């Protein structure tokens, strides 16, 4: 459907419109999943960094 372009003189058929909507929905799902995956990966890195910082802080208190 990449070839179709909305123009004032040409309306898409129901089949074309349905296909366009399916493609948009698929792209939206993929984009949303990619953003969520990146968000949770960043959260995992932040947790690991905070864990390391707390471990170092606790060790410095224990060991003086």
C-alpha cells in the first residue's frame, strides 16, 4: 500500500482503506513494543546502577 497517496480527486476503496488501517495498526504496535522494550531495558540499567551504588555505600559504612 506504499504506492497509495490520498489526493482530493481519488478516494480509497473500502479494501484499500482496510489494508491501510491494518498496516498503520501493525506499525503502531511495533513502535509501541520497541518503545516499551527500550524503556524497560533502561529501567534495568538504572536498577543495576543503583544496586551497585548502594552496595558500595553499604561496604564503605561497614568497612569504615
